[in-house]
C-alpha cells in the first residue's frame, strides 16, 4: 500500500522509467527527466553484481572522461552502503572523504548528492545518485520526496529489466545452438506472419526451394504444402506436444519439420506456433562408418542410426531398411545403451552434432 506521506511521482517520470526498459543503454531518458525534475546537474544509475566493481554506469550527457575517472577511483567513494531503500544526502551520511576522492569532487563540482541504494531481486546492487553543483543550494525535502516516491517503481522496473535481459540472453544462446545444429526456427502468428526467424531459417527462405516469404507470411514453395501449413496454424499441437510435418519440393525429398504450440499471451506479440526445420544441406548427417567407430555400433545399428539422424521416424527407418519394427526397436535400445542416451530426441541431437563444431 502506498504511504500517504509520500507524494505520487509525476506521470512523465514513470513513463520515462518504464519506457527505458527497452533502451540501450537503459534509462537514459528517465535519468535526464529525473535530473530536470530534481533541478539537478546529473542523475546516475550504477549497477554492481557481486562485490567486484561496477557492471553498468549510466549517466546521460556526462563527459566520458569524467565517467572513466570515477571508475578508476570508485573504490574510494564514501557514499556507498546506504540504508536499503532510503533516500540519503551526502553531507548527512559521509563523515570522511579521502583526499583523492575530494579532489575528484572538487574537480567535477559534484558536492551536492542525493542517493538511494536498492537490492534487486536478481542479486544486483543498484545505486541511484542525483548530483547538483556544489556552488548551488543543498537539495531540500521536495527533491528527497520525489526520489522516495520513485522507489517502488524502481524496484519493479529493475526486476523487469533483469527478466528481459535474462530472456534475451537465453534466446541468443538457444538461437546459436540451433544454428550450429543446422535447425531453422520460425515463430509464426496465427495468420502465418513470420515474427522471428534465425539465420538458418533466413537461408531457407532466401533459397526458396521449400519455403519462402510472401508479404511477411510463410508460404510453402509447392502448393501441395499449403494445406499442411494451414492445418498447423488452425489447429496447433496441444501444449507440451509436437506435431511432425513435411513440406514438399520439386524433384527432391521433402523438408521435414516439427511444430510446437506457444503459450497464449494476451499482451504479447501474437506468437502462435514455433516451427523447427532441418536444413537439407546438413540433412545427410554422419555416415554409418563414423558412427560404428565412435559408438561401437553394429552395422545394422549404425544403418538405423543414420536414418534416424536424417529425421526418419523409427517405423519409416524400419521400412527403408526392410526390417521388422520390433527388430528396429531392439536396435534402438542397443543404440541408446551404447550412446548413453535415453530418448530418441536426445539421440538425434547427439548424432547430428557428431563431427560438427559441437563435437567435444
């Protein structure tokens, strides 16, 4: 519940704070707006993760040399370790200033400082500082109250930023892994619009033999593939389930893929279904001899493993090899044991990365 003694922050400041989540570096606009609202020279946001140094330092419009100088002597800054979540004035908190930090303050004219320290849920320590030239009057209660009114919103914004940053980092890792495995990934809206694609998917779209982009939408190269795509968009798989599909091409084997439904998000970007497609340029996978040598497979087991690595289902691989389905299942159990895998998806991942850059 909001403390009635603390005034509500101006709407423009809140818009700048939450809008700053998408900026790089974040919150430059918010810090400018805060400096103006507090009649200050600068507003600064410092973020540290762990005890070693400063991980992020955002001070809009400051001389870069001044920021570099602060980094070099930040360990001498006495205005740190403030009571969590409380607005504190420099002169009320600091009892001793080292000569080298005093010299820097005199040089920059930053003797009047208001600050608040916050501990974010991500584990980061966040320091907000508002600085006024020492030739001007001290900050008064109005500026302290303004910063205090922002503290609950700062906590929310910092938590959101940490989650966004984590999600983006994970997406980059998974995208790089998919590209290394030659897997094209496409995120589609309900109407077939391509919302996101990785580099492998972009190459397939530009190649045009299997899929292409038509006014921002995914379109199969062959008309016969349109029905499969329409069915996937109209009736995506149930949550947690995958649906295999094929997209035909002229004079070559079809492009095989897996579709997975995405959680609905009312306020999201409309992402509806994810497609994972094997790059046909890498579809041949490892050869049987290399699999025999690496995993000590029998010739029959190696032959089955090659077809599985190429994306064939177990029943299709058995038909191609002209063996009974039960025999194929027996071979698969032996392959699991020799490769240390437990599921077919895990096995295919291992087989496709054998001999690639991911092979350790």
